[in-house]
C-alpha cells in the first residue's frame, strides 16, 4: 500500500470506461448506443403496442364506422371499416368486453413505461443530446430528405447520432401522437367521464374522440411499418444487437455519396 492506495488496484481515474468505443477488425468500431433502461422500455413498448393495436381493432369492430361530432351519422359515415380477420384480434374472436380488459390493462402498462422513459430521458439529458434537433440539424433537413429518398443511410461515424428526420419523427411521436392517443382514449373511458367528462366536450363529442383515437393509432402503425422496414434494410442483425446488448457496430468511413445504410432505431 502506497499513499493510501492499494497496490494492484486501479483508482477511479484509472479504471477503463466500460462503455468506451471498442476497436474491431477491418477498421470497424463497436460503440455503446442504448443503456439498459432504454432497451427494456423499448421491448415493453413493443409488447404493449402490439396488444393495444390488436385489442383496439376488436373494440373498433363493435362499431366499424368513424364519424365526427357527438352522434353517429347513420347512413353517412366518414369511414366504414372493412372486415378484419380474427388472427389480427385480441382475443381472436369478437368479444368487446374481453378486448376492453386487454386494452385498458396494457394502456396503463404503456403509459407507466412511457413516463419512466420520459423521466429518464429528461433527467439523463438523453433527449437534449440525442433526440432534440439542433439548428444545425434543421439546416440539413432537405439534404437528409434527398438521402432518405435515395435509400442512402450512413453506417460509419455519421450513424453515431440520429439524423434530423429521425429526430423530428421521434419528437412528433412523443410530443404529439402519443399524447393525442392518451387524451382521446381517456376521453372515451366511462370511468374518466364520470369525473372529467369535459374532455369529450373539448374533442367535439364521442365520435370525434373516437376518430382522433383511430387516426393516432394509424399514425403509430405507420411509424412501426417504416421503422421495422428500415431495421431490415439497414442491417437487421446489427440493429437487433444494439437494442438487446446496447452495442452497435460502425463501419469504416466511406467517401461521400457511396451507398450507405444505417441505424433507424
């Protein structure tokens, strides 16, 4: 022991960072992307959203029409929902009461998980550094649109951070679509109506709230379809590894304009 330090034991300043970049063969780099809470909340969300969509479709089929206002416009609906196969429903048959039980339970799972994720994101400042677009990001919006239109995505050092389209999409989903789904869902809840029925008045009536709830659900489904498609397009194994272990492989930098693929998660 020398000067209060045990020989052979590294002090705090000498300990290696467990999450520091790790060099790999061929000039690649293993970088730590997603901390444990982000990964767990992601998979909880996947489970909750799938069940919410499938049980929500079952509830929708109890009245397969969309209208606007307080009452149903019989014979003049805005939208008529076509038949939906039972394998897309939870439960796998028409059962409004049971579907509502599934829907309400996993709605709370979704909300609680989301609040934990939001709290972590703000406290850790992950949102500021990773999701909130900077002025520099916004200035590169149109070049990013052109790159996306050509299905060109970075897989080198540029893939270390989200691009501006990813950031704007996540911000829109977190701050607009998900709150709209939550508020419209609460406004239709009989229990909430007993103590806070004013939400239905704000929405313009039950049918309006129902239609807005459906629109927010459709936007989430659209987001999922694009997201999953990009997961496969940009490297399924690498993206899944990042969301399971936290580690994502960056390829060596390539000349600008060369075909590139990157991380959409």
